């Protein structure tokens, strides 16, 4: 394991003595509400979270003195206004949600005025051209995102911790205050400006989860440049395709990354990618380890460049609809699409959902363990929390390093109040003994969340009952890269409203879910299924696919005229709550029965010996399509393979129907997953159809070698 040090100017490792009895300055306060907030993710009645004492920490760059430590309940900053503060005439969640649909301009306009700091306040709230799929929010307003995320908080409480960097090795956490973040953001913005980067220029970021990654994103926003973060695990080929599509001339990276005890050669990957990208004229290379890397004619040592710049940088004047970032996501055609988000609308939506879905309060420690290379990292590691003046955790490691208790040890040591992760990680941890959770104090947790794919019942109960001790609110959220923020979630809601297992349930303010039939008609009533569409326009919606607005229209607005089409299917139950049934391209038609793959997977996951499962359809001479199940068994199974398969047949038949029982059960060593943890089902469909020569590009998989292992298993069991 190489020696590691802080990135760029943050070469500080703060020793923390003790666990939850020591805490960060300015990180806790008791709720000032005499009654539970109207719209929040509050804990169940009667639950109590143990609040630890303040942390006595020292920083070489910016020390936190004893006078800076404010007792819980005495934080002097102004709390984020509740919805009812902005709209005092609205008294219930139902009234607020209906008002947001009936009067979107007044609703979002008032929130934008009360929650964002404007360089020039807007007069017009919307200027949409729906027939062209052109959407504009606050078009005559001007603001700078970096000012909203950093400056205004550094102005009022400079020593509040903004970033809590949880490095790969446990115990190497490093706090970064808002003052420090502002200084380094400005230094980096000055470096970029001095190097010819200006408004509208695209900058590719290939970085580990670190303060440098956040500062780079904010530095781009500072000067009006457009950042394109690429997950620091993608191959050189995948990185090159994204650099070229964005037309980026500048790349920011580090020498190496460290994740799960392994060193990743980021600079080498960038070198290979840049060799294919003639548009790139400069590569800034920061430092994560003590390694020596080869520097070429385009390479610039970032630490040295930063040392020459000051800590003040005039923010660019940005129109509300100026591009903030591009984020590439997979497309059905196989070519990645650059989803484009703009400044004001995206920031408002990310901040509002962060506040109200998670019931964020001053002093909370927000632990979203997503990588900043994904939309979850953008919205709920960086922009949403920082816009709200929060302390946000940067998690550099993996769920199982150095052992399966890593998440919960981190929760105990940092006093995390909110924990937001992917179902894939939960299903992985389900394979291990419960003691890995029980041995750590989780009393600071108040809200749990899942994101990325439907959460099956077994994982939901494990997360809720074991991790959350049945006292935390669990928000199973549904949203997409294209939506910018959470769209459907159990919270916000009326106080005491139920939270049902494995259901996102309720639409967010301003969101009108609509279920549609294949012919385009709207499915009315309760207890119905359909294509999940949205019949309203919200501020966080992506504005286009970069360089290809026709693809944007064809993908999201042509399938169901007048609606945004998510690509997912959903069920609306008898109470009006929503359940995501999976991607529409994951619907199997078995003897005329439409079957969501998520339904079969959910049923199979109830078997105690099944660790993971992925179900796809394959051509069947009689049924039209058959059901094919790829599955991973837990390490120590209680039954033979054939007994498990027989159990699964009975389980699926009892939970769904006989037609849903898979024709084939294939036990695999792993599943083909992207680096965000999503299963690449098109590969499994080709394997199930015995077409291994038509797999297409597999370079973006976390482990491309797993594909051949699956093919070998298929051939052995034919």
C-alpha cells in the first residue's frame, strides 16, 4: 500500500481520537421545530438518536479554535426555510404538492428567491417551448453556482466543515472547512483562467473522490466553464469518447487513485485517452500518492500551478440557463449520451430535494457514498448539500474494504446522520454475517436512503431493520441522470405518513407522474401498470443531449406525446403509491403475459441462499419469450444447487404465477456491472440467446473478464 497524502493544498491528515464522543465543530444542533416539520423525512415517533459531543480538531491550514465550537442547539446561522415558511397559507403536504402542480411558476419562483443568491434577480420564471422540448427556468436571471455553494456559507460560518473526506484507509478522514474550500476553489479557478479556460469551455475531470474533485467542479462553475466528470475507473477508450464528444481542451486528473486497497493508474489512463483526442491542449496533474508519473509536453503539475495563485477569484456572471455540466450516461444504441444540465434550475432542484426528501437540518453529517462521477454524486454529494450549507462526506473506498463493516464503522466514527447508497451495495453486504453491522454504533443515523435501481424486499428489511434498527426513515428514491434530482420518494410527506417496503411511493413537489399505455393513452385509476411518464416540467430537468437535441426529443418526448418518458415501467397501487417495475426494455412477454424482470428478481431474492440475481428474456419457440435467470449464490449455502433451483421455482410460482418461473437458472461467479453498479442486461440477453458474438462494447464494465466466465458457465450447462 503506497503512502498517501492530501490532494494539492490539502496535505493534512487530522488524527481523530475516539469515535462518536468526538465530533466536528459546528456539526450538530437540536431541531428548533416545536413540532415535526410538515414536509420531512423525520424518524418514527419515539425514536431517539444519541448525539455525540463536539470534536476538538486541529487544521494546519485553518485551525478551529475552542471559541468556534458552538454547542448543539446554539448554531447561529439561519435555517433553510421550510416550505410552510415560504407559503404560510399552505398547511398540509397535499395542499403544497397540489399548489406546486397548479401554480409551478409561483411555487418555484418563490423558492428560487428565498433559497438562492442572485447576481441579478429574475423577472420571468419560465419560457418553455414544449413542442420543441425546450425548457427554460428563470431565463432573465443571473447567478453563479459556486457563490451559492461556497461563498455565502464561507461568509457566515467559514469554519463549518464543508467536506469530510473519508479516505480509502479507515481513520484517515480529513475535514475541509468552507473557508478552505473557497480558497482552493478560487486558486484552481485562477489557474484555469490563466491557462485560457473561459466561459462555455468544457473541462474533463478524471479524478478520485476527493476535495480536488469537488474544487474542480466548483472552479469550473466559478469561471463559467462546463465540467464533464468521468468516473475514474472507466477505460482509456471510454474516457476518450467522452472527451471527444464534449470537445474538451482541458483535462484535470491525478497521478493515481486509491480504492479498496488498490492503486489505480489514473495518469496512465489519461495519457492513453489523450493520445486519441487531438482537441486536448493541456492536462493538469494533481497528486494523490507519492508516486512519480511521466509528464509530457501537455502536462502541467497542478500543485505548483496552485501555489502561484491567490485565494480570490471574481465569479463569472452566469445566466440561469448557462450550462453547468455534462454527464455521460449509457444509451440504448450503445453510444454514451452527454446529458446537459444548466445552472439555476438544476441547483434549486438539487437543493430542494436534498432538504425535503432527507429532512436535512443544520448540523447533520450527510453521508452519500456515491462517486462524484455519477449524477448521485453531483446532486447529493456536491451541489445539493453544499447549496444548503451542509457537511457532506466524500467516501473514497468500497463497502467491503478492509472488511464488510466499512460502511458502519465509518458511520460510527464520523457520526453520520444520513446514509444514502445503492441497492447493489446492500445486496453485496447481505452475503455477510449481521455482526459486521451490529458491532458498530449507529445511533447517530436518522435517515437511510437507496438510489439507482429498485430495492428488493429482503434488502429493504435488512437495511431498515438491522442497519436502521427500525427507527430511521428509509427513503427508497427514484430518479435519473436526466431528472437532475429525486422525483419519487416516501418523503416529503405529511407527518406520520406510512413508509412501505421497497416502494418510492410519493411524487416530489412539482412532479406529476403519469402512467401510459403502449398506444400512448393515459392509464387512469388505481391498481394499474404502465410506462412511467411525467406530465409536468420541473427545474432540474436536463435541457438536451449535448450536440444532439434530436436524440433528446426522440428518446424522452416522442414515445408519449406531451410527456417526459422515463423508460421505466411502474405500478400505481390502490392507495395511489408508485412502485417501479423496472426498465421497459426489461419487460418480458411470456405467452402474452407482460412480466417485469424486477418482479421475478424480487421473488427470487427472498431465498436465503441467493445473493444476487438478474433476469432477462430470450427467444422461445412456443412462448414467444422465455425467462432466463442468472444468479449468484451466497458463500455458504444450506442446500444443494438442485434443491435451491426447485425452491426458486416454487417461490416464483407462489409469488407471481407459473408463467413467470424461469426456464433456466444459471449460477454465475458474477454479473456484468457498470462501475456505478448497474447490471448491463443487454449482455445477459445475448448470452441467454446464445449470441456471444454480438455482445457489443464491454469496455465500460467494472470487470470485463466476468463476461467470458458467464459464457463459459452457459456452455457448461447447455
